[in-house]
C-alpha cells in the first residue's frame, strides 16, 4: 500500500507575519524607566535671632487740673506721653474750699469716644485740709435797714456787736422793727486756730429758742422739741457763719476767687443744714460817703420756699459784714447796709 503525500498547507501572507512579529517585539520589550520627579529644592535655612524686648519706659502723667481723667487703659500713647485718641475727662467741678468736708466724687457721665461708649474714670475725692482763719478785733457796727415787710415799706436800724476775749467770743445782731418789735440773734463759743466754734445760739423775739452744740456727744440739740442732728466739723450757727466767712477770706484772699464755693454746716434754732456760699465778683459799695470794695457772696435758695441770702464783706474793714440782704420766698426783703464806718481804734 503506497503512502499518500500530506495535504498542501497554504502559507500565511508575509505582511501578517511581520505584523505579529512587531507586536511581540513591542509587548516583550522592557518598559522604559519612569521619569523620577526632581526633588524639591531645599529651602534656604531661616536664621532666627532673639530680639530682646525694649526696656519699659515709665509713663509720663501730665499734671492736670481737678477732675481731669487719665487716658483709658490699653490706649496707645505717643512718645510724648499724650494719648493718640482723646482722653476721656470728667467735668471739672467748681472749686470747694478745703474747709468743706471731703465727699465721694460722683462718677462722670459716659462719654462717646471713637463711636463707642467708654465709661470715664472718676476723679479722686478731694482731701479736706484745714484752712487758715483770721478774725477781726472787737467792734460794734451800725446798719440802716430798708425793704418790705408783709408788702409794706420797711425802715429800721440794726446793730452788730462783735467781741472776742482770748479764746472766747460773743456776737449779737439786733434788728429794731418798730411795728413788729426787736429781733435778736446771739452766739457764744470758742475761738480756735480753725476759727469760731459755737457752743450756743439763740433767737429772741417775744420768746427764745436755742441750739446747743455738744462737741463731746457729736450732736446739735434744739430747744424747739425738734430731733437732734449730727455735729459736723466746722459747723456754725446763722450768726457766727457771717463772721467765720470773713475770717476765712481775710486769712487768704486768693484762695477764694469768684466762682469758688464755701460749704458750712449752719444751725438755726430748729434745724441744721449745709449752706453753700458762692463767691461772686467784687462790688464797690458807697458807704458813709466812701467807696468800699467788698467781696460778695450768695447763698441761693435750696428749694422753692427757701430764703436767698446775699453778703458783702468789706476788704478794708477786716472782711466784716458791710451789707446783708435777706429775701424771703414771699417777696419780703430786709436790706441792711452800714450807716457809718467804724472809727479806727
């Protein structure tokens, strides 16, 4: 049996063979190495140097008038020591004489600063310091009185008798009112370096009412069956206060310029209250044919039915009362002026 020849196989096209070979070459070729990203450049080293804080400079506080307020804390200040933003200031109160008691300062109102409300810093309270006093020598003064009494014209005479002997004094003011009678104010007490220290004050018209100054008990007692009141330092009565004011101003006139105030606790026969005297501009009075410069003071009414009291102290007469005008709420007025100047002793 003869062997059959194998069947003829068709050869693949050369183009196909070449494409297959090229694909194998591409698949089997090792992958090219990936590009390694360049390392980030190292930052230049940062050299740190400790800078010492500047030495603290003590703040310079400018000298301010009474009531001035320093800049608010935390505000930047210029090298000169003044605030870059306006400092909040409290209203400057009128000057009170050192004889007045030291009282707690009232905080000033809130002030607008840079569009924000900033509470102002309250000023420190005033410190009471004894004021010098120089009292006049013994003298008797005569006054001419004019005005209105119950709507009728008033003409009368008055007299002030002032006497000091060593450490004691006595003062009496007598007002002669023909249709009404005689009115008297009488004050006795001690003379001290601080001025007058009343011990008893009396008002006399038909009857008598009095106030007693109890220094040991620290109170003022009244004979008119009214409650006692606390006796404060420098307290006066309604007559001695006129002489004490003159003694204060005589000892140191520049201390009491116009606009200043003097506050004294003042007792009558029924009550005691603070009397606030305001120093006004000087006024020249024509007395006994002479021009007499005077310090003028005023105690304004404290309420609707209170009395206005005006006092002129003659500079050339050791600051004794040259004129006293009392105006009642009803319109009655008693204006007392010196009718003659005292003869030098």
